[in-house]
C-alpha cells in the first residue's frame, strides 16, 4: 500500500475515533468527554494489532490507576490526610505497579487525573469511576473505529488491501 494512502487512513481513523468517542461520552453524560477523545487517540496506532495492544494496556493501566486512587483516597481520607498526601501515596503505589508491570504505566498519571478532576474538592471514588468510564469509552471507540475503517477499506479496495497483504502492515 502506498505511504500516502496509509497516512490518509491513519488520519481518518484518528479523526473519527476522537470525534466518535467525544460524542458517545457526551451522549452518556460523562463529566469530561474530552478524556474519551484523548483515550481514543492514544490507542490509535499504525497497525490493528498495535491498536489492540495499546487499548488493552490503556484500559488495564487506567483500571489500576483508578483503583489505586480510589483506595488511597478512601483510606487516607479516613485518617484525615489531605489531597496532596492521598495523591502522592496513590502515585507511589502506581509507580511501584509500573515498575513491576511496565505495560501499566498509565496508572501513574491516572491517579493525579482522578484527583485533579475536582481539585478544590476531590472525590476519589466518584471521580475515579467517571475517569475510568471516559477512558473505557474512548479506548473501545478508538479500537472499534480502527477495525471498522480497516474492514471497510478491505471491502472497498480489495486490490490495494491484497497488495499490502494486510492493511495494518506497512510496506
């Protein structure tokens, strides 16, 4: 497949994924639909297999970060520790997780995102659920758009797709 066509398909997938994720998150009434768009773009990779891998890593890392933020927030709030201590403890745990499982690195920045969603009055339980939902919507939308665009391309332009072997393997 020609580089120009491959580039155009990548731009199309990213653009559609960002817009669709935003609209779906908005329709679902999520607090920050822009996080869904960001997640859709983050998981959008050159190859479908890479997009699948990035989606799984993004969702797993986000889940780890959300659970960490919620657990540290709930536990440390009971001990009357403030936001900075709660967030710092969460980041420390997430960093330890990332050292053990590098593919979950996104957990480290998920913790502060959860806390900074409502910086004046963080609510780790509710904010964690909202941020997790936004990433889930965005990641799954990004992966679905990649699959749909590739499938449509293969059906509409079988000679191009056949010449490339697979659309998701650059020449």
